[in-house]
């Protein structure tokens, strides 16, 4: 399977082509609530049982991650407060589980609570080996100003870079199953890591390609071949 490519396909299907024990980190940002809303046509998640679809869907993804991740590889998943509870339950048997607060630097909409944060759920089957030159410990609050230039749920490249830099070494391979506008791919290119990405939506996929093309020329866009790959099973 080619590295440094975003595949315009469903991540569960796409991951089947990734060789076992080949991924150094999952850093991903799934749609927090929309699968439930879209699946059932409801306006909001308001019953505990609604979360079952999230759990069911993520259990499928988790199975594939358990196959393709290296033994001590970290998983980082952007989530909100409710989703974090689902993830905590789902990854309960993994050795390490924790939450990092992303402080967005400004308050959002809402009444009476106006949230200034989102969460990053962390899990590891083994124990993490930090890249000590970049991160002596994992801080539980990271402040990085929100950006919304390319995607409604865009995550700041600088925040992703901090996580990638601290938790992996150069040339590591990072998987993002929900690439959106390609922020994780750009963070990988900036930190000299390889990436594999999936994005189902054609227009977001195209946004990611244009974004990468405008920053790096054709070098890492899908329409141009790359030299690196990992053996497909
Ligand atoms: C929260 S957004 C990611 C935004 C991204 N972090 C960024 O900075 O642009 C989640 C993305 O997952 C995509 N998506 C949803 N289901 C998917 C699936 N089964 N496989 C691949 N991508 C999917 C959506 O189209 C959406 O763009």
C-alpha cells in the first residue's frame, strides 16, 4: 500500500489493505455525532442507546487497528465529552487510557455552558515511548487556536504536529481514518512522518488534495506517484 496518499474511500474497507503491525500511530478525528444523526434522522443524541451505534461502529474500527498497529503504538481520537465515555469503555482493556484537553483559545456557542475545549482520547495497548527531545511528558491541556479555513471541523495543524512530534519518531507512519481537509497529512509532512489517510467525501477529499498541492506542489498529491510503500497483505 502506498504511503503519503489520502484514499477517497471508506476507512473500514481501506484499512483491510494495510499490512499487520505496520502503523506507528493513529491520529484521527471522526465525525463526533453525525453518524447517529444521519443514521436515524434524529436531531440530536438524546438517549443512551443512541450511543450504541457509535460503539458498534468504533468496535469495527478498533478490531482493524488492533491488527495494523505496532504493539506500543498510540491511538489518539478527537472527541467530545460524551463520545469520550464511549471510547473509554471500548478501549477499557488497553493498558493506557487518558484524555488530553484541547483548549481552543476562545469560547464556542451554547447556553449555559460555552465550551472552550474539545478532547483527545489517548489509548495504548503497551506503554508509550515519548520522543523526549520534543515532549518530556504528555501535557493534559494543550492550547492551540482553532482554525476553520478548509473544513467545518478542522483541527489545527500545529496541534497535530505537537502530538505527532512528541509521540512518534521521524519516518514513522501515521494513520488518519477520517482525513477531512488533510490537516493530519500536512502535520506529517511538516514533521517528516509518513501518512495513510482515508476520506469518504469527494469534496473534502478534493479540498485535501488542493491543500497539499498548494503547499508542496505535486510531490504528495494522489495524482503523483510516491516512492515509498508498505507491502500489501
Ligand atoms: C471531523 S471531520 C475531520 C476533519 C479533519 N480533522 C480536518 O482537519 O479537516 C471527519 C471526516 O470524516 C469523514 N468520514 C466520515 N465517515 C467516513 C468513513 N467511513 N471513512 C472515511 N472518512 C469518513 C467525513 O467526510 C469528514 O470529512
